[in-house]
């Protein structure tokens, strides 16, 4: 599994810049958390969801258009 992840990561980094790829990697953490809560009914502490929100906000910051 780790080998497949590393190959996929190298493939992605060859095609797009690190500044765009890194937020997408963090998006996987957010999607897995939300999916496990909705799909499997897992329960998390409120602070865990607060951390997921912070990750989501942090991912959106580099994507904001620059205002001149």
C-alpha cells in the first residue's frame, strides 16, 4: 500500500506543482474523516472536527485569488 502511495505521489508531483498537490493531500484527510462519520457512524470528539475545520481553512488559503 505504501509503495502504491509513493508511486502515485511521484506521478502527481511530476504533473502539478507542490503548492497545488499538498493541499490535495490534506483534502484526503478531511474526506476520510467526513466519510467515516457519515458512512460508518464513527463518533469523534468536537476538537477533532475543529482540527478538520482548521485543515480545511488552511487548504483554502493558498487557493484564494490574489487581490492587487
